[in-house]
């Protein structure tokens, strides 16, 4: 392996504690929030850009409706993805807690 350390291997061998599980959950929630805000900002920027383009040269109504639906589905997809990631984080947190409780 040389100079590289297998961090996943080290993480597996560390004993799980309540506070380590809480730290993992908080980190997971912060990362999820960052991803949600990033995707939401991208959707907002696209919406703003398309509104500016529409003000310069009107889109046909069918195209504008398609774009508006795409924007809405992008927000729905962002919320669903973030919700799924939060649920996975909560599952990992509770399974870690059960493992900590079981070993105590």
C-alpha cells in the first residue's frame, strides 16, 4: 500500500461510541444540507437565466411550459434525493446506536 492509508479499514476497527455516532449523523446532515442547497441554487440559477432569456426573446408557450415543468421536477428530485440521503443517515445512526447498546 505504500504511503496511502486505508481509512475505511481504520474506521471499521474503531470502536463505536454514542458520540462518534452523533458526530457521524451531524456530518451526514451537514453534507446533505450542502448538497440540497447546491442543487436548489442550480435550479434557481437556471430559472433566473431562462426568465432573462424569455424576457429578451419570448419562448413558444409549449417550450416555456416544458421548461417550467422541468424546473419543478428538478426541485422535486432534489427534495427526494436529499430526503433519501437523510433517511439513510438516520438508519445508519440508529443501527450504530443499537450496536453500541448491544456491546455495552
